C-alpha cells in the first residue's frame, strides 16, 4: 500500500483539478475574444461577385502558408505530399521515440531534437503565411512596402533542381558529423526502421526549408538586385 501511494504521489485527479483549469482557460479566451470583437471590426470584404476575381485571389489567412508553398513546389508536392508527411510524422511520433524506464513511465530520448524540428517547421509556416499575407501583390509577385516593382521585371526563377542533391548532401554530412558518436547506440535502441523514419522526417523538413530560403533569396535578388 505504501509503495502504491509513493508511486502515485505526484498524480492529480482529472476532476476537478485539470477540468477546472481547462474550463477557466476557456472562459478567459472567450472573454478576450468578446472584448476584441467589440473594439475592432472583422476585416471582411464586400460580397463575393462570381463575375469578378481579384488579383491576387488570396486564400483565408490560415491557408496562405499552403498557397505560398505552391510557389516553391508543384501542386502535388505542396498540397498533398508535404501536408501528408506532417500529419504522418505527428501520428507516428509517440511510437517513434517510445521507451519506458524501470517504473513503466514513458521516456522521450529525442525530446530536444523533436521539439527543435517541429519548432522550425512552425516558424517556417508562420513566415510563409506572413509572406502570402503582406508581401504578395498582383499576379502573386513581390510587393514590398519600401520598393515598387517596375514594368520591366527580371524573369523569375525557372530551375532549382540543383538544390535537392546539394541539400541532401549537406544534410547527410551534417548528420554524420553531429550524430556519428551516437549512431551505433541509436541503432541498438531504436532499430534501423525507426531511425530511418526519424532521419527521413528531419531531412525532408531540412530540404523544404533550404529550397524555400534559396528561392526567396534568388527571386528577390533577380527582381530588386539591380
């Protein structure tokens, strides 16, 4: 009895401890949204006209990151492959890093690496959303607040296939240099399959980030460098 009590000493019941805090958070959020809605009008546009399409036609803000991603990848990659990989990575995460200690509790050995990876992905998504919201003008071209686009624009980027092998090479070299002392231990702990999934997920995010960054830098240089 004493052993059971000591193992559960740090646990608290869901009701009322957790539910009470969640309910209080919901009330505070609703109060904040109510105050904001009374002070500021919703940024709604005029009634939609089927015979007229604005230029550019922008998706709602929560889809602008995906719409901006279409600039850098094909529709299949940007609209299907990348979101599917993100969802699958979130689904398999509890199984990918699963390990138990002597007391049967879950232990996440890659907690820092996983947090850093998904934080980078979240930052990238926020940046893409801001670009699509504030820096895209007619024909989805750059519209910078401190520059105007002249009529004789430089041609856009047509081929960045060289980025893929270069990015993969840099990722493999970086992973080897950083993880070379732990790779054998990770193979024993997680196995080849889980280790491959982990590095494939991290490598995909690394490739997407590098491709987007290179495209933005080169596109801005071609249009505004001269």
